[in-house]
């Protein structure tokens, strides 16, 4: 009886809502620090939002925060109980969970943008013009800046961030599907993330040009490109669509060989 009450207290302590709220509070503090640095260099709201696809915020803060949210969604609550009752085939169940991942990535991106905008609304300029900081910082991308507005490039950066999170969310779910263990699924995601960090920091250009950072930050993508890019490179979107499609097909082809289950496998 005592052990049952103890487990209920632990479940309340580590509830999904509390963990998600904790993640957003930490992100608010981190983004406030980015806001101060952006204000210091007299940047505008678009300079702040472009931090979302820069190396350190992306790999060291945003992706780990999203991973915590995914853990909460798949290990706490009764959503899987509901899905198992509602759907009669494994593929319907698979689609439903993938849809949850895609929606979670979308909500997460919108929340990041909302936090940044609310923190900067009385601090930074919102005019749809490149700041002096941007013109100086992206001096090797003058053609790209002159042919694209800040609103457009920022919007497309958020879209790339969403695709990036969709990929890692699907990687987490498919790893969880095959291993049945959250820890192993987290390990897979973290190893892939560490691989990208290591290759980028090691300046292994022949390899890094095919990995993630060069395909989520549009300025990094144009830097690694041989030709001078003036218009927005829509091929960068194709990279993520292909990766997401491959993950989807892997899960789709193998789902019939896996059991529908709830919780951790022993």
C-alpha cells in the first residue's frame, strides 16, 4: 500500500506538464541571454530569431530540450492506452504516433518563436529591414540578403528548424519502437547529435557538408556551396524531406514485425 502511494507521488512529481513547463522556463532564460547579446550589438528581432538555427543554440539547447519533451510525451500519461484502443492495425498506430511527433515539433517551434517575440517586443526593432549588425555579420552573403527580406529568411529558417526537429523526433520514435526502451532511443538521438557536433568542430569539410548543420543554417549552407547563391536555396528543404521520407519508410516496412505495446519493455 505504501509503495503504491509512493509511486503515485513520484508520477505526480515527474508529470508531463511539469517537465514541459520546466523546459520552457529554461529556454526563456537562455533566450533572454541571447536577447541581451542581440541588443548589445544593436540587432533587431530577426537577428534574434536567426539564432534558432545557429550552431550552439541548436545542438546544445534546442535539440536536448525537444528530446525532454518527447520523453514526456511517450513515457508519461495515458495517450498510448487511448491510441491502442482507437486503432486496430499497427500501421494506423504508427501513423498516429508519427503525427504526434510532427505536431509536437510544430508546437515547439511556435513556442520558441513566441517566447523570443514576447521577450523582445519592447526591446528590439521589428522593422522588416536588415540591421547594420546583419549586414556586417553576413558580409559574405550580401547577394542573399539583398534578394530576400528578413521576414522571408527568418520564416524559412523556422521551417528548417521544424524539419530538423521532425527528423530527430521520428528518429527517437522509431528507435523507441524497435528497442522498447526510452534510454536507448535517447542514446541513439544523442549519438547522432554528437556525431554532427564532432564532425563540424573538427572541420572535416568533405563529411560535414553532407551533415545537418550545413543544411539547417542557410548562411552556413551558402558558405559551403561552391557557387554564389543569390536566391533562397530550396534544395536545402529537399535534403530534409529525403531524410524524413527514409525514416518513414523504414518504420513503415518494419512495423508489422513489431508488437504494439505500452511502456518500457523488460
